C-alpha cells in the first residue's frame, strides 16, 4: 500500500489517480493512524517551506513519519516542497525541516547567470540522472519533467544527489539517501515520464 500524506499542501488527487490507473493500491493518510498499513509513503508539497512544515506538525504526522522512515525504513518520496522539507533548514523560512537528508534549501541565485532567467523556475526542463536505477529506470536519457519552484536542495553529501537540472546553473533536482527519495519537479504533472517515475517508486 502506498500512502499519500494529506496535510493540506499537495496535489493528492492527481497522484492517487495515477496509481489507480496503474492498478497500484493507494490510500490517503490524513491522520497519523492512517499510516498504519503504509508500505511506501509519498510526501507531496506545494507552498512555502515554513507553511508546509507547520501543516505537517499540526496534523501530528512528524513523529509517525520519523518512526516509519527512520526506524522501520519504509521508502518515502518527497515531491517539490515535500522534497525540500527533507532537509535540515531552508533560506525561505526559519523552522527546522525533517533533517532526514543532510543539507539545506537555498534560493536559486540568478546574480551570476550570463543569461538571466526568471523566477520561479516554471515549466518543462531536462533532468539528468546521476544514477539510472531506482526512480529513473526505464526512462529515456535526460527525461523532461515539469517544475515550479524558486528554491533548491543543496545536499551536504554529493552522494545524495540522484539527478541534476540546469537552469542558469546546475542544481540537484532529485535526491536519495537509503530509503529516502525526493524530486524537485512534479511527476504528477509530467505526463508519461512522471507516470513511469511514480511506477518505479511503487516497485522499489
């Protein structure tokens, strides 16, 4: 069973509908007890870092997620801000993130770009996997995904970078440490590439 955490900050329905079309069992977890049967977890996210962390804490999900992910080693996939809160902190706010992957979230710096792109980084862009297995199995070389963000995950450990994307400069667009995965883009908005990535996660 894949449990999608519903804390008021993500594209819950779009992700659930993809899994239903793939005939993969999926549930929506709105309360801590809803995570009881979770074998894999998706942590979606839309909005600002502090708001998302606050919503996660208010719904009482932090401690159960720590137990599932850190102790029981259940695979988890963070999406967009759901990926960013895997870090220790963010330049966007003052609250502590989950701290499951060492690093911090920084604003995309356009000051040194030779060609000034606009923020937010919005629309389709190539993703270059550092490793072709796990989430990026069975995908074309440099698959394209849909992005909407102004901040990126700056990993403390280069080995935790799963994929990179260029937007004026290169930044990590996917991260991975043990059973913990995160993607900066939105697979639920990325057509066939996104569907394949979500399928890959279900098969880990």
